[in-house]
């Protein structure tokens, strides 16, 4: 599985992504979004430490995640991003929409 959802203490949802984050992961990501719609969490974390590469479809999925969990009212952070991934997020101005750690 490339996309996995876990929770910590019932307050935080952690989405872990492994490998290439692109349109091929869309189905798995949709399942995670469906699970997030069923439960509300105080904090959402996307662990991107094992993401090798990503494309514009991945950016769209991250935006969809943000909208699904509450948009501006939600706390979504992207953690452990590799330098190449961090640069792509920066070029898309995602630092204005997400907390990038």
C-alpha cells in the first residue's frame, strides 16, 4: 500500500505516503479521504518522508485533503519532505496553505 492512514490518541490523523506520489495513488488517497470524512480530528499530518517524487496531481490531492478536513479552519501539516519535494511545494506556494515541517 502506498497511502496509509493511522491515528494517534484519536486527536491526530497521520497519512503516510511511500514512493511516487502521483495520479496512480489517487484511488488509495480517495479511500483515506473517505475515512477522514467519517471522523473529525484536531490535527492532520501528511508524512512525506518516503515520497521519492511527486507531480501536479499530488498537489491537487493535497488541496483536496485540505478542503475535505475544513480548509482554512483546519490544521494540516506536511512533514519530513525531501528537498526536491519541498522545492516543488514552495514553487506552488503551499507554505501559505499548509504548515511544512
